[in-house]
C-alpha cells in the first residue's frame, strides 16, 4: 500500500530523476519568483519536518525540501550509496535539474552534515548555509572522543530489523524533542510510518558514517555560515565547538530545531545572504 503523503496547504510535490541515479521527491512552497532555500531533512524524518518553516516563509522565500535518497517518497539510489557526500551530490544535482544557479542552503541532522559537504563541494551554488542539530567535521577529536557515549543509540541502527520495528526511531523522536510544546497528536506516527519502510537506507546511512567522519575537509566555508544547536540538545552542546561560522545556542529546545523553533529558523533564513 502506498505511504500516505502528509498534507500541507500550499505545497507543491514533484519527482525528478537525478543524474546521481535516484528519483527524488521534492516538496516546494512559496512564490516561484522568490529567492530559494534548499532545505535538507535529517533522520528519522522527511520533507515534512520543514512544514512550519515553510509556513513562516511562505510569502517571502521559496523553500525546496527534497526527501533524502531512500527515505520518504524518494527512490532507492542506483549505487546503493548512503555516504553523506552522495546526499550532498544529490542536492547539487537537484539544483541543476531545477535550473537554480545559487540558493540559500539549510540542513538539519544528517541533512545538516550533507549541507556542509555540499557547501564545501560547490561553494559557488550557495549564498549562505544554516545547519541545525548536528555536529560538524571540525569538532576537536579529543572532545568528540570524550562524548562518544552520546552516539551509542546509533549502533543498533546498523541493523535493518531495528528500524523495521519502529521502536527506536519513535524513542528518538519522543526523547530528543525537548521544547515545552512537544509533538502534536499523530506527528510522531507520521515519521515512524515512513521510516519503518526505510530499514536498509537507515542501516547504510549510519554504517557509512564512521569512515566519513575521519576524512579531511576544507578548513573554512566560502559563504556566511551559521550553526544552530538547541540548549537541550541530547548530543550535547559541545558539537558547536570550533564551527567555521556563527554559532547560536537556542534556548528551550532540543534536537528538532526546525520544529521546536520554526519562527527563529525562518528569521535566520530570511536574514541570511
């Protein structure tokens, strides 16, 4: 049975075959002639994680929110590769397909890591980058090693059966959101229903990361950059250390910054170059 698409008034849905070998689903909202923001979601979510940011920016910016390869309503990639660099390659290829020369870039969680790689790979395509709820390649190794226990939840996700069951993704969603509002009824179920269909994608997404994290990356961005971390981020606020741009600790929120503080995220994207 096809997975029902969450409803959001004013959003446009499209599918595009990328030269990177994946058929990608894209949700877009905002005036066609407005400046564009490419917004990349994280795990265990999909395009809908940007819904409140889309609403906040509806008359000012055009928000383009693709589903990551193998997740949501996007297809399985021909190469079966879930390294974050390949997710970044998809983002750059999508700009080509859509005929967009330069956009603002935003990312949350793994979408944030992929956004960093996209900005470093093709800096001419992005006027600014805003990432949320994610560490970055320049966190000092000693500090990262001291906090490695915070990543223990990731190891079970190496095994597809864990995601198929849905219990751990549900726990992550419920525990890592730490604002006073919490999830509305049915929101967690929307994500869990979708992620349970992506067990192999989740496994490859997490298994590929340890080797990626050790790779050298350029030491700076070529565009204005901002990292937003919730004060109650379960990964720890240390992940903001040594970021190559502006850092902002957001009071009263946890991991899911685009949903816990959408007005603030919209404000930062509106002001970004």
